[in-house]
């Protein structure tokens, strides 16, 4: 695909005189695509999580211990949330590079803080779970 820049009175046009997509227009499409991938990862994780939660509740109703399933569900959902947030952060980085405004920087900073908090809490929970299983086996 070839790129060209076409200046108009309103700034950079997304389509040049030959109908080719400009670099800024291509970057805008890239931001939308990466954002869609991030949202899709989160939605997929939530849908799978709902299915696992349903199975867990069904097992709980039959009198089975749902504790291990609950931990797996939390880690599964956390994984997809982190994966989706990675894509959203990437999209915001691209968007901020295209037009660095304070609003974009604030959104990017908020997403990074949320991602760090979720990642830290998941890693902490997993290390506690590993310590519990190693104590139980010894």
C-alpha cells in the first residue's frame, strides 16, 4: 500500500488526490483495529468466564468443592483483562504519538495504572496460591 500526504484547508486529508490513504489516516485505522482487538479480548474473556462461572456454580450446587475452580476462574478472567488492556494501552500510545494532548496522556496514564494494579494483584494471588499448594504437599 502506498501513502501520500495531501494538505487541505482543514489539515491533513485522509485521502490524497489519487485516493491513496495518508499516513495519518492509516494510523487512525491502526488505532481503531488495535482498540477493537483489545475490546474483543476482554469480551471473549468475560464470555468464557461466564461459562466457567456457570459450570462452577453447577458443581457447587451438586455439592462439589468449587474452591479450585474459583481460583482458575479469577486467573482466567484476569489474564484476558490484562491482555485486552495491553492492546488498549498500545492503541493509546499510537494515538498519543499522533496527537499528544493532555487528555490522551491522562487516559494513557490511567490505563497504565489500572494495568499495573491488576497485574500486581494477580501476581500476588498466584504467588500465595503457589505457596499454599507447596505447603500442602510438604
